[in-house]
């Protein structure tokens, strides 16, 4: 990965998107459904694209919204639909397009009572609260208009069914297929009517979410310990939440940047020189990191969220910006030791490309490890039932149960994980980074990295369907291979690639959904040099497996 020369420095005027031109393109540009990249396509977090590239515009959202109407009707879902949006420039017009289609089809659209931005976890929380005890024939679902941490020119649109979590592949495939049929027919079957937001049903997303935080976190401990908190919304949907959280729970919390700007001109550039609200990136988080490097640091804990607040970034004075894998391991170790109300059999959910430090922590706790493919949707059933106490991804997304063991949110909750860092500090007297240092003393210090390897589209397709038996290697970086996986051990679902494991490390190779590369995630408990060897040998293992499979 080549880091841009201006990575981590403030954005300049020439870096900013032309918001007026972007909004005009959203309204005026029409996609060509015969061009693959201009079709509706749901990834792990919904449909994403830009009006400038004819991949996200009014036609896309109208078609997708009509498809969701028809999908929910086919599923018998006729309760309210919670509709929220983040602060990206394309989010408000797409929100309005969706509302017009939903209203014309007789859907009970529920919008924010304060006309504010709505974090993804607040939508998930609202769905679960509403559906608790409700007749299964009248369940609620939701839509969040957000491209998450993507650059300012992007838009995003994701559907959360009545389970509150990200829609699964069966749902998203149906919705995308139907949306593309509607595009191909010129939107003639799309119903649309003027939407009057003032007359729509309203829901206090912010108040309901904030008022119930003590059901999932020890807010009194954070208050009484006097933990000082600096929260940076990065211009996203959490901007109004943090101030209310501080007031409602009596916290010593400062919103370090209350600005909301659709061009995100206050950001520092990410690794590639683009503006990206990635709260796990040291470059995008450069401003908050610089604050915490002062002597003395202004806060005990500083946190960041992406634009829809489903991700978290944790900064401490002693450790800087924590690697997401490191924080997940600490959070798991703390929660399972401090949540006596959780089910005794509740397991620990991780994705196949998350750190094996989590495996070691789970083993030490005597808890069942549930390893699933990439995608938070795989944690949803377990979080709903209490079979999983915590589910987390290596990309800084996680959620966990309420203190009594019932579900809180079944989508990623960056606000929750950010506040947990303060609870950990308040209750234990040590920051999460200090806790992680102790974990490395006990279990070793893993080196972890992700790289991209160029490959053909044919190889990408073959890798996604590879059989574990195609791997003939018996050793990796000098160690005996103990597992060759193409299906996740936690739920036997296909991981869409290959994972090879030894006692000292592992690698996972997965094809990119957007580029002609495959991603190699790798980890070693023997240090950076051994990690490099794992990465180098991974390419050979994958090449041999593809050749052996006939690709």
C-alpha cells in the first residue's frame, strides 16, 4: 500500500466535492442497466455509488425503494418502516426519494421527530424496541441512507429487516434483482407521490436510544469515576447524540468537532489522499490523535465515529489510536467478566479475518468462539437470541447484549463501543490500551496486516468458490498447517475465499468485490518478519490451490 504524501494533513479546497454539481447529477443522471457497474448491487452494507459515476441517483433509489416495498409485502411485513439518514450530501435527496416511494405504496414511514440525522444503531435499536412482543404479522423494519465511511461524493442505501440487523444475502439479492428489473422497464412500475415529512409519523430516535443506555452500559460508573471524554463525530450522524448523552448521564464529555459539512472539509486526508470518515484510520483520525498527544492529554478517552456511527475509533493518551482488533479483544475480555446477567452459554462472535488474539481470550474465558464469514449479518441471529454475547468485525464494528442478556442492537453500534471504552477505564482504572498490553504479556503480541494481490476476474471467481481440498500445502512459514477453511467453523457458511491456519499465525484470501485483486489478511504471533513470510507464502498457496482446482 502506497501512502499518499498528504495523508493525515487537512483537506484543501481542491480536495472538496462540488456539492451543488453532485446534487444536480443525482437528479439528472440516469443509469444504463445494461452496464454492470450502473446496476443496483448490494454489498455487505447495501447499495453504494456516486451520482458522478451514474452508480447512485434518483432512479436507483426509486427502484430499490419499490423493490423493498414489494419484498416486505412478500414477507408479510406490514408494520412501520423506520427511515434514517446520515450527513453525506446525497443522503437527504435519497432519503426523500425513498420516502416518496414508500408513502405512495401505503407504507407507514417513520421519520426522526427532531428532523435530525440518524445513526444506524439508532434505527436497529428502534426496530428491536418496537418489535419486542409485537404480533409477528405487524413487524417493523427500516432503511438507513448512508455510505458509511465512504468519501463525500458517495451515497449509500441499506435495508434492515425486522430482526434489526443488516439484510442477509437472500433479501438483498431479491431486492437488487427486482430493482434492476424496474430500471430495465423504465421505472414504469414504481409508485411515487409527494412526501410531506411534517405529516409523517415521528419517532424520537435520539431520546429513546440515549435514555436506555444504562440498560447496556454502566453509565453511573463512568460518571462517578470522572472519566473525561472527547468525542469526534467526524461530521456524521452522531453529532447531536454525544451532547445529549453527556447531559442525560452527567458525563464529562466534550464534542470536539460539532461541524456538519456535506463536503467534510474539516477532515484530514486518508491514506490514499481522499477524504474518508474512517474512524479506524490513523490518517483520517489525525486531528483527534494530535489532541491526545498533548502533554497532558486533554481527555482520558477520545473516540471517533464514521458518518452513520456504526463504527468506532478509540484513542488513549498512552496508546494512541487503537487497532480495531486490539480493542475487540479487550472489550470481549472485559464484558464477559463484568456482565453476570448474560447467559452462561453466550458465545463470542468474530469474523474469519479478525485477530486470533480473540481466540486466545475466548479460550481463557472458557467461552464458545463463533467464527463466521465477513459481514455483520452473521451475528444477527445470535445477538437476538442471546446465543452470542458480543459480535465484532476487524473493521471496527461491533455490538453486544444489554446487561440483562437481551438484545440491544443487531447492527454495528459505534456509540456503544465508544462509551464502553470509558466504562472499562472507570471500572478497572486502566485504559483499553493498557489492558491490551497485558493481553500481549499473557498471549503474545500478534502482527496483523492486509494487502492486495492483483488477479484476473476468473481467478477471483474461482477463489470465491474454492474447495479446501484444493490446498495441497502442509506448511506455512515454517509451521504445520492445522486448518484449511473455505467454510466458517462457527456456522458452516462459505467464507467466499480461503483461510489457512497454523499455531503461530494464519492468512485469509478473499476476492475484492470492486477491483481485480484479492485481499490477503494475515497475522503472526512471531512478529513482523514472520508476518511478511506468511504473506509471501500465502500468494503461493493460493496460486497452487487455484491451479489445482482447474482455474
